[in-house]
C-alpha cells in the first residue's frame, strides 16, 4: 500500500448523479451538460465525442475511428461497438508493390481507410441513447461555427505542418491557414465547413420524418452512401498529393468502400484479475495485450513493490515485452486470421511465459507458440539511436511538441497523430469508455467541401505476406485504440483509457495495477509517475523498434533509474509530467446508493473530470 496523497495533483471527483472525464475540458463539460438535462451516459458520451472531433482536430476528427465499450444497465453486460473502418478494396499487396513501397505511408491519401467513427457513435446512440441526433450534435456544431479557444499543442502542430499545407495540401490550408498567418494559443478557431457538413446531415435526417431512429438511419446513409461518401470518392479518385514516402500519390478509398461498411457489435475479451473482470476489444485492436500482461503478472507480488521502485518497473516492463511480442505475432482482424486468444490467455501458457522473466532486462523480441503454433514476426527496422528526428519521435532527445500524448515530429519532418478519450457514468449505472482517433489534420489532407480529414489507419498493416496483420482488402487494420472497462463481483465498476498509440495499454495497465495493488484512488493512480517501453516495432510509420528502450518520467527516484540501468534497461528520462493522458470513472453501490468517482490527467493541461 502507498500512503494516501503520495501522488496527486487534484482531488478525485465524487458524486451520486453522474461523472465524466475526458482529454479536453470542453468535452467533459459537454458530457455533464447532457447528463444535467436528462440524457443518459450514451447520449453524453456521443455528444462529448463529437465535440472532441472539433476541439482536438490534431488528435481525432469526423473522418476517424472509435472503439467503444458500453455497459447498458438494462442489459447487464458490456458490449463492444467497433468503429474501426476497413482497408479499401483496392488496397492490395500487389498495388503497393507496383508503387515501389514496402511500407504503407503514414500520411497522405494512400493510408486512408473507411472512416468508422460516425457510424459507431450513431449505432450507440440509436441502440442505447435517448436523445435525438440534432441535440447530440448541437454542441459540436456550435464550437465549429462560433469557434473554440486553441490550446498550444494545436498551434504547435499547425506551425509544423504549415509548409506542407501551403505547398502540397491546399484543401487543408484553406481550413487551417489564413492570410493573417498562424493562429496563436487562445485564439478562437472555427471550422464553418465542418459545421455546414453536419447541418446538411441533420437536414437530410429531418427529411426522413419525426421518428428518432429513422432520422439516425437517414444520417448514416447521408454519411456512408450520400453526399459525404460522394465527396470522399471524388477527392480520393482525382487528387495526387504528397505523403511521407516523399512522393505524390492518389487515394484508394472509394464511396463504394464506405457504402459496404457498417459498425459491428461484439462481445469483449475478458480476464479476471484482483477481484475484477477486465474487458477489452478484440484482437483487431491491441486490447487483449493488456489482458496478457495481467495474466503474466498474476502472482508476482506486485503489491509488495513500491510503484516508483525498480522491482515494479522492471517486472511490468519485462511482462510487457512478452505480451507485445505476441501482439506482433498473433493479433489481427479475426475475420481474416485465426487468433489463438484462448491459448494466449490460458494459465499454462502464461506460466511458461512468466518463467522467461528474469532479474535482467531482455533485449529479445520473444513471441510464444500458443497451441504449439510457430510464430511469425514482421521484418522491421531498428531505430537509429543517433538520429535526432527519430529520437524525438520515440521520446528521447528533444521533441518538437510535448510528449503528453501529443503528435511529435519524425525523422522525415512529418507529424503523426494521436488520440482522445472519454469516459461517462450516469446515475443509473450506464457506463461508456471510448477512444476516438484518426482523421488528424497533420496526417491526412482535408476532403474538399467537407471540412475534415480521413483516417490513415491502413499504415498499421504490413506489406508482407503471411502475417496476422498483413494488409488485406476489406479487413480491419490492427489498431492501437483500446478503451478499458471492468466489472467487480459482476457489477459495473470502472471505465478508463488514454491516448498514446502503442503506449495505451502500458499506461492503462499502470492505472489498474495502482488501484488493485497500491491502494491509490483514481486521481492518484493517474498522477503516479509513469513509464513506457519501446522494445517492439511501432504500429506507426516507419514501423521501427528500439529494443530495450525504457522511458521514465523525471519524477522517478535516482536510485530507481540507476538500478534499472544496472539490470540492463536502456533508460531515458523525460520531463516530470510527460507520460500519458489517462482519464477514468468508477462506480460502486453501498447500501442502495450508487457512488460515482472520476479523475483526469493533469499532463498537457487539457484533461478534466467533472461530476456531482
């Protein structure tokens, strides 16, 4: 146990009416506003999600994707709503080979895939919500029309990509740049083109009649079969634009790809640990890697290890190396490949794998052989430790933008995007955890006439035959997006998550371990000194790895850093508050009263929790 208040910046929010937490205060305020006006957690999360698309355009957008975990109290179970779109039908290995590419570019038109966020939010709203779409979209439209105050991370990202926009992506320059120059932090920024897109969607929805569900379906058709899909089809078929390969390429995504796609409902993957049943999305995400880490750590005495001590950090990192090696070897869209999840989470398999954890840091990438099946890893590059651009991208050296879950510049000068997160619990016990991402303005050109960019998630597919995550037309790329949810004694208890790409299920794991083993509350667990490994290949272009690399926040004791280096870890220390953007909400019932709590990340000065 850790002394209360050892790691904390602000109080844990507590109440009985409702709680919300997200990566931007405007989204949190929106969610609470919906709850105050009678909406449920699903209405509130959807409204907050649409606001995040407007106020964090460098981290997500209307053309991105979102995996959602939803606990409906009436149904008494957790449901996965998969808003991860698929690879275009024309995106084949042969097509990329003719272009002379051995990796899918990280920016531009080529990595575009079907934008799944809109469909997923609408499915959740239709099946679990109570509000009409026009009311849910109203806050986002208001911010897009009237403007919102820019945070410095947006203006920093805009400054980095302004030359790209001016020289190569004119549709993006039209939205984000002006003759007056770059906006400054605190300036109001509006996107009237996006507001007009949403108003047209609502107009077509209203034309379908007064029925709420019929209007939601009409809005979906307008997006995936109507004017939005037509604009995407036209733009991706006619434009040839610069991407991170250094060449100009056209797009592969079509309106037909969008029309053929729909979000899906799925059962979560679960694992029991410490009195909780932890639920994650399937292996089309990296979600099960958190469960694999728990299975490896079970019984290793973490409660006796101080959270800022070398034993805790070493043990967690070595388990992560094994779990993420399995991610690389085995995870993919289960509609395309056979993912041996039962074996990967089995007691016998993890006992065998756990024995590989020693007192010294391992420099190997060691996937296992579940059910005796041989593992296949991709061919990937090792990052050059002397390259300042790559070092900045991977979290050592001097990043051009804060490491608090934000975009950073890579060696080629291109920006990759990151992610947002939102959690909501209402007074009835309904619970949502969602991690919206994609459609970042710095990675994808704005579609003319729509006011937003599209997902570049196809970059997470390997252009190499025979892998679990090999590029396959019509299949989901293995995404890093990974919200988390947990039951305790069968009752809904916890919703949490974070941006951070490959780091998401490292930082989310830390929060959960601090709750279970160290006696921290939500806010203390979020604030506790954090770390991450970069041992395995990145899910993002240029797909490089830094074997044995370990990045610690600067608040770790010097003796911890020295001991980890003695054990063989390649340790880099960042700023004191530089790891993760976690948020979380929890609930428990005592004597007939539902107690709700929430916390949010102070890193980056954007995330807030609210409740009453």
